[in-house]
């Protein structure tokens, strides 16, 4: 059995001691100096004297010391104590990440870690002139260098308030340096990890509530509450892991190997996570939720970090939800009254998952009394945030502490407020106006058997729609990352066609006629003009497809999506009589059948993640002109709307001229054509049977992308492939031509031997070496010059 000492006196340290106390290996855990909780040693040991702590640890054969507060960590207590006992905390040199904000910002820049733009200023600088140069910033974050107990940050919305704040700081600390940082918009996330200097284990993402007032108003505090886990998009999680990796590797490279817990305070912006600050210790109040979710033995984790073997253990967390609410003294973070009695305070209620962590509380002969700004933390683990917070707030009402207050909106990002909903970022009036704006467009799509938009649900009367004994066919899809290109180009009027096309084109592959469509539009902040543009284009696409836009959902989700983020999805309902054959007619297909390819309208809506990467690696923005057609941009080409095939193909399908219809989406010809074929037949496609549009040739050349991957990723100019009896080949192509659409006989079926699709003449379809476009990736070039560089400047003028 082992003994553990935790240094500190707050709720964080109480939470650490409580977690160690759950370990089967820990015989005894003590807090130096502690507070009023049962683990505290109090005045028996001087918690501010490292020699007194060292003596106690040696005499009592302590196995592990965990340092809670940043002050002792940054003073180098780990270096002082580690000769006599294991110490879970970073060294003094490693803790510079928190001790010096200037060091931290320079470290981030050096290691390519995303952070806000910043400048370091001193009292002697012309502050007014300096701030005027930053007038393109949305706000100014003033950060005093050094340790400030979580309260050395001021957010200013104007140049005047920033100047006033700087003057106040320098009037007291004339020789100090201050960081002026660009104000970032987004939502904050706390990312903590255990690390042994080489490897790391992420704790669940959490969210602190720093502002003293509800609605995140008022001055910053050490923290008024926290929730965990905070679920983030996968790409954001990956970027956060990259930040942690770069931080740990960068510190090791600098000879400042970081061991312990690393805390990165992040702002999730529209361009991804950016580091606001580093802390070299457990967060408070994040610890009070994170350790409640830890299922592994905290002692094992700390020892593994100290001994450099973190990769040899597993660190597991509960899937439940944890919430913590801080009770503070009235007046905090300013001056406050002390020695106020606190009654009805229990230690825990296991039946409710509730634990009380002491902070600014002392105990005398008369009972518990307040002695600090943050007095205690109520922590609850539940099946949902709603349950956890409900139990928190119900218990808080039972405490007798007349000088106490707490925020009543902890977790408001995950539990929307019911009262004055617009305060949470959701504007109901704007949403209602949007409905009025689109009603006319939606009404124009109404067909027999469908309801008007605006009810609780849409009624689809199949009798009125002309069906007697129908089967329903349902398809659902989205537009994917094509949205990013559209947003960058501010060109949204084709996205409705993409959404409807992706769904309707799937429906007709079963021989069904599209009848009704519903859309889902979600955003972090509703831009009514953009939403109207998109939804009207959905209505127009429905009109062209012969189906009704009967309803949808426009969701505004602040805190889940950034203000600039949005997404789009749709669902189409189609119908066909049961007496009609259901496509594909697999049992009727044979080796005499041919394949008819029907032209696409460009890229449609698949492959955009790869396209965006190719554009980026070639240094091309979407507004750049296309090299094969200089009067149009890449945005013009890439945002061409998905072709709608319903009216084009339904007569052929109903006329019995087609045995199968394959919609060529993600997976290209290689993966979509087999979906309509029997297992014993393969599609033999002649890759030179149709003219592949220039955009696909450019993508292939500038990726570069192998031809077989092109056919596996993109439609390569064919939006639909039809399986047609050989005797109907000519009439099918003629009827498609008659509707101003190109079609080609691109191959035939044969007995399958290995692959479901055999692509002949792939290389001829993409003749790499005969292209006139630049075939090599663009790179950034730096030129070193001497003197004024006038000659080189003239050379550049001639070239560019």
C-alpha cells in the first residue's frame, strides 16, 4: 500500500485526493495544507515551505506527491522534491509554458501551433498608435505576463477600452510586458492530457465557464463551473491531438521534457482550434468533472507519467456526463466577506452521483465558515447533462450560505435555455421570417396528394397522387464538403439542386417517381439571406424534378456549430405501383445488354475533400481562373449544380426500355455500377467512349491522381449509367439526345471472372503527358536578396 500527498488547498486538490482515495493501492492520502475536507493536514505542515514538505515526505515515507497549484510548480518544487519522492508535476523549465505567456506565444509560433495574432508591448511604447494599427481586429485581449490566478486577462471591444486597460496595468507595473492578442470568435474547450514527456493520453474534452455572470458576462474568474465530456467533430479532435503532439515534442526538442498533466485552453474558431493559453497543472473546476469520469486508477496513471512508461497502461473514462457548479462568495472576483457560516453541507450522496469538494472553507469549533472567493464545488455524474445539472441545482438550494452565489446556466451550450431563447444565440423571430420568405417558393412545388408547408408534418395522399397499390421508395443524402467551396465563393444558389439531385437521382434508380422532399438546414448562426437562397434553390430543383417540397427543419445550434458553419441534408419520398417492375431487373440481365452513359453536369457533389486538398497543395483559391477556360473560375466549374435526371429518364424507365439505372456518386463508376448488376455479370466499360470534361483531367493531372482512382472517386462526366437491352440502345440514346442531353454507349455486360467493373483504356482517358496544364505541384518560393533588391524586383515584375 502507498501514501500520497497532494499540495494545495482548493476544490481541485480535494478532487485529486478523493480520486486517489478510490484506489485499492492507496493506503493514505493527505492534502498539504488543504482546507476543511477530511484529507487536510492543515497548519501541521507549512504548505508554502518546500523544505518543510520535503521533510514530511521523507519522515512519513510518502510514495507520490502531486502538486496542484501553478505557483509551486512554476517555482520549481518538482526539481526540489524529486530526489526524495516521485513528483507528479512538470519541471520548472517545462512549466514556463504557463509561467510566461510571452514564452508560450513564441513557442507556439516556432512549432507551428495555431494561436491568435499577438504583439508584446511595454509601458514605453506608443500604445495609442500601436492599437490604431490593429483596427481590423474584432477585439483585443489584454494578457498580463506571469501567473495571475486565472484573472490576468481582460477582453476589450474597442481601441479606447484597450488603451485604458493597458494604462491601468502599466501604472501599477511599469516595468512589465503585456501581450495584446486578437479577440477570437468561437467556443472554448479545455483539452487536458496525461503525459510522460513522450506519449500522452487525452482526457475527455471539457468546458469551463470563466465569466462570473450568467450568459458569460462580467469579469473572468478562476472558473464558475464545468462540464465533460464535450463532444467535438472528428476533424477538430484530430487537430487538437496534433496541437498536443506538437507541444510535447516541441518541449522535448527544447530540452524541457514535459511530464505531468498538460492543459491547453482552446478556442474552436471557424478555421479550427487555436490555443488561448497553456496551464501546467489540472484545471479548476475541470478536475472536478474529469476525475469523476476516470475509471482507471489515478495512482497508476501518475506513476506511469513520472516513470516514462505511459504507453504501457490503458487510461479509461466513463461514457456518462459530469457537471460541476462552483459556489462563490458574493463580490467575487472582487472583495468579499469572510467567516460566513455554511450549513447543510454533506460530503457526498452516492445514490445521486453527487460529491462536494471544499475550497475556500475553514472549520472551527462552531462549524464550517467561508474563507475564500470560490467556496466549494458541487459535482454530479449522470446519464445526461440535464440529469447531472438538475441534481446539482436541486442540492444547491438546500445549502444554507447567505453570502453565496452561483451561476445558474452552467452547461448552457449543451442545454438550451427555455426563457428568452434568443439569448442563447437562437433567434426565433429570424426563423419565423425565414418561413415567410420561402412559403411562396415551396407552395409552387405542390403536386396532387401533397400538403402545403407549415404543419406539424406533411400528409402524402397517394390516392390523390394517382397511385392505387404503391410501394414507397425513400432516399436521403447530403451535399458534403462542396458546401465549403460554395461558402468560400459566396455562391449558394446551386446547392439546392445538389441536395435534391443526390436524393431524387437515387429514387429513380428503383423506377420510382419522386413525390415529396424534406430538407434539413443547420447552422451555428442563422443568416436568413443565405438560408433563403439555399431553400429557394431546393424548391426550384423540386419543381424541375416533379416533386413537392413539403417541409423541413432549419436548426440554429450555437455552441455546436460555429457562426460560419452550416450543413445541409435532405430526404426524398418516391412511389411506384407494385404491379410495375422494380429496378434493377437483375434476373433479366444478360451478356447481350449494353451500358449507356448519360452526361453529368461536372463534378456534382462527390470527391470534394480530395478536390479541396488538391487546390490547397497547388496554392489555388476557388476564385482563380480555370487554365482551360480563363473566363470562368474554379468556383464556377466546381459549383455547377448536380444534374436532375427524373424527367429525363422516367419515360424510358416506365416504357420498359431500361433494366437498371446506376447513379454515379461517391465511389465513381467502379463502385456504383455493380450495385445494379447480378453477381455473375461484370460491366466492361470503354473509358474512351465519351469525352471526359476538362475539370476531371485537371484534377487527375494536378493531384496527381491515378486514372483508376479517378474512376473510383469521381463520375468522370457520367451522372447515370443505364443497363439497356441491345435492341433498345439506339432508341434510348436518341430520346436522351432529344432532351438536349448527351449519351453514349460506353460498354456492355459479360460473364464476371474477377472484377465487377472492367475499365478498358483507362490511360487513354487521361493522357497525362499530352496535357497543356502545369503538371507539377505549386510550391512557395523564398528569394534571399542583398542590398535593395531592385534587380530581383524587376525580374519578378517581368515574370508576374
